C-alpha cells in the first residue's frame, strides 16, 4: 500500500491540465502504470487514486449490500464523476471540467498527500479548511487515536 507524503502547490493551465508534482510522481508505485482515477471527495475537493489503490478501494465499496438503500446511495455518490486519467507524455493530468467546478478549482490548486490517495483542493479552500479554529486537533487525535492497544488486553 502506498503512503504518500507532502503538499504541493500547482497551477492549472487554461485547458484544465496540471503537472503531477515530481515529489508525488516518484511515490507512485509501478503497479499503477501511471494511471489514476479521480473523483469527488467528501468535502469540496477531489481525490486522485493511483489505479492500483483505486482497484483496492473499489473492491471494498463493491462488498456493500446493494439491498440496503443507504449503501446504494453511498455507492452512487462515491462513483459519481469517477474518471480514469493517464499521465500524458509531459507528466500532466487532464482534470475533468465538471470535477474542477465541483471543487471550485480554477487556477491555483494544491495536491495533498493523504495516506494511499492524493487530495486536490482549491488552494484558498484548503487553507481555510485547515485553519478552522473550531476543530480541536488535540481532542480529535485523542478521540480517534487515543485508545491504548494495551488497555484492551488488561480488561
């Protein structure tokens, strides 16, 4: 499994192309074969998956019971806009216009490493999101990560 690192500010050209930052490109596993899938993120951003990671994620999503209405709705929304991309000869990705509009990306964007995927944000939106003072990061860390694995063994 890939574990991407880094943030990279970039510019979108007039045709909707962006150069995949070299720092991220060298982290993409050969199994992806320079192919990606992009789709909508849960917030107003885009998510770029190397093809090998997309295949794994799709397997998990496809395990959902489609007889459950919430599962069907999730699957529809998850795959909504999902588009296969390939790096061109100069290392650029052509981002779909409709997805760019969804994320509010027009020129300045930021690639943000996020575990096995890469988030793509409008730079201004990302900066606002990350500077949100209403989120207590220390409290969130305690809630999400604070369970001591040894506590389970002692009980």
